C-alpha cells in the first residue's frame, strides 16, 4: 500500500515572515498521519520554516537543487546546503523551470543523481504541454521525460524517488485534468517504470498529480488507483485549502 503524499510548492511566494506564519498554521491544523505532508518554500525561507516544523510530521522540501557539490556557480544552491537547513525533499524539473530556466531532461537527471547522493527525496515533475496533448503526444513526451530522469539511476536509488505528473496546461490555470485523464497517464508512467525496473518497484513508487488541485476536486483525483498524492501550487498558499487537500 503506497502512503499518500501531498506537497505544497510555494513557488516565489512568501517572505520569511509570511512563510513562518503559513508553516505555523499548517502545523497547527495538520493531524492526519495517513498522509506524508511536505512544504516547499523558497530558498530564503527554508531555515526559518524548518525551525517551525522540525518537531512535527511535516517535512521540508526545496524547489530546485544544483548538480555540483560546490564552487563558482553564482546563484546556485547545493544539495549539501539543502540538507543543512533541514530539507528532506526537493522538487526537480518543474515545468516552470523547464520553460523559463532552460531545464532539460539531462539537467533533471544530473540533479536527481545529486539529490539521491545526499539522501534528499526528489519529486520529479513530468507533463505535456497543451499542444502536445492535442497532437496526441502526451505519452511520448512523458516517456521521454521519465526515461531521461531515471537514466543511469539504479533501482536501489530510484526507490526513493517520487514522480509528479503535471500536465502543463493544468498548472495555475484552473483547468484540472479529469480523474480519467490523470489516471490514464499515471498508469502509463507506472507501466513504464515496470519496464525500466520491475513490477514490484513500479507498484511501490509514488506518483502525485499536480495541476489546479483544490479541496473541491482532490478527493475524486486521489481515489484513482494510480494517483498517490498531489503537488499543489496555488492552493498550498493558504493553510485551510492546503489542509483541505491533505484531508481529502
Ligand atoms: C505546480 O506548480 O506544481 C502546480 C500544480 O500549481 P497549481 O496547483 O497552482 O496548478
């Protein structure tokens, strides 16, 4: 039985005061031990948020990581730095990073390997653009991204990965994939993982859905066989909507 995992991607929102406030509210309202809960604030908030949640079941995640250990890489953040402020998870390959910051399947793969080396759990994002869905290319695109992400990652390491299927046309648009559309791609990804590794591995790996998930639509998505949680953007910025999804 896969334990559900709900992660909040705060993106470039919340200064440190606001982040501490939100984390405090989430901590106060969260009492659902059936679900793994992760919050992913901006880098500048990580340390302060960790101070709030460190003795709670809520885990800390970052929104990106660089693939080198250290050195002259102005503006980058290493896996060691993330560990040192209490991170246990890191989002890798979010579509906004692919779209605006030149993230590719190759850089995603390098970041996954570095995160795993430092025992950070990667939340690896994959998903098609609207034109790719309309052209019938969803499975091809997702397969390329998933194969690229796991390239050269051993089964022993890959067990710690979480995948987030995020159709790009559903992110921040209010257009949620139907439970059938999401389930179909989640199953496709699971079957692909069974080919890349084996069935037991694929059945154990958690696949989140992301894209305009809200308390009102979460239950319907989360009861589908292959949907094991959610990566939440907009609705993670308020404690009541985020916890509404956790409890859905
Ligand atoms: C996201 O950015 O990962 C996301 C799912 O955003 P939203 O929930 O706002 O669509």
